[in-house]
């Protein structure tokens, strides 16, 4: 198995053998891969955020969450 340095050297040689317009395509593709890797890191960071939960204590006695109790029954 080739070492990373040997693989890099082989890739450089392959790129150098390409026509100029193809080298530009390779460069664009490498830029795309690097950008995608950066975006994946930032998305991963955003997904791992842990938001604090505020404890406001117990709910008041007698609190009803029934729609009729909150808004009335006039519109239905």
C-alpha cells in the first residue's frame, strides 16, 4: 500500500499530464471538496448545540389548557 506522500506524488504526476483546461477542472473540484468539508464541519457544530432549558417552577394550581378555557367557545 502506498504511503500518503507516494499517493500525493502520483496524483501530482497525473494532474501534470493533463491539458491545461482539465487542470483547471481539477482545481475547481478540489476547491469544491474543501468547501464541502468546511460546510459539513459547521453543520455538525450547529447540530450539536445544547440549548439550556429554563425551569420556571410548577404550573399554577387550577391552570387549564383546554381551548374553551383559554379562548372561549364563541367562535365554534
